[in-house]
């Protein structure tokens, strides 16, 4: 049986952080190194979704981390379509390329999502599962089954907001005590969008 895909989404422009998010340095490592290391520790098959021609840094596990190292030659990169610039673009591309496997999608700017949470998402029986923080769904850290592909493709064609799309598909929400068992939800789901977020993330080490 083929492993669930752990898909790191790296196709964003990163304009608010001053360049490609995947390459932004956090605690001595490129930002993308952290979700890739967590995916490897969770035992999922890693896949990076990026725009054509995008330069991506790959490296060993962050210094001082207990996460397993992920050799460069085992990280496959899938080029999603150049347009549109939409988070669903990578999710849809990964599901199409996944040979019928579910995926756990993880944004490259989520450095603190633990392997245990990724593993729990991979093992969930529901077709669509995502954490919820303060009542707000976090679809860039979620499990997606191939059966959702037609609806996700249609939403991408409309360029519908990702959160609205996922909420309309009635996902199971990981929240409250169920989410807290993986750590502080505010830290786990810290999204590094701009220099202030980067400084905050640095302080959390």
C-alpha cells in the first residue's frame, strides 16, 4: 500500500516577506525545511508543489531538531500550473498526481506543525480534516481525499477562496482539547507571512 503524500505547498509569491517564502531564513534554515522535516518524521512520502522555474532550497533537518533528516534526492517537486496564483492550485495538482492516494497538505510557511499532528491527519478516516483555531478553519494544514477532487477543481476554476471552499465541504474540525494534545495551537499554526511573523517565529525557538 502506497504511503499518504505529505504535500508542502510552496507556490506562493511571498511578497509580504520580501521574496520566496520557501527560502526565507528562520533560525538558520530555510522556512521550507521545517514542514519537510515534519513530513519525513511523520512517515509520509514528501512532495513539494511549486510554480514552474521556482528555486527551492533543500537541506537537512534544522539544527537541534529531533526530526528525521530528509535526503535531498528523495524530495520530489511537482510543478503546478503557473496560473492561477491560488492555494488550491497545489492541492489539486497533488491530488491529480497522487495515484488515488490521500494527501496531507501543509503550507511551507507553517514551521511549527508537529509530526504527530501530520500523522493524525494522515490516519484520519474522514475525507477532509483540518484544524480550527479560534473558530477559523486552517485549510493549509489538512487532509484531502481524492474523492474531493471534482469539487476542488470546480472551486479552483471559479478562484473561490480556499477557506470558503473547504467549509462548504463540511470538514471534520480538529479543535479544542483534541488539537491541544499536539501542543499550543497558537504556536502550531503560526503562519509566517511577513517580517513581524518571522521575528515572532524566531523568538519561539
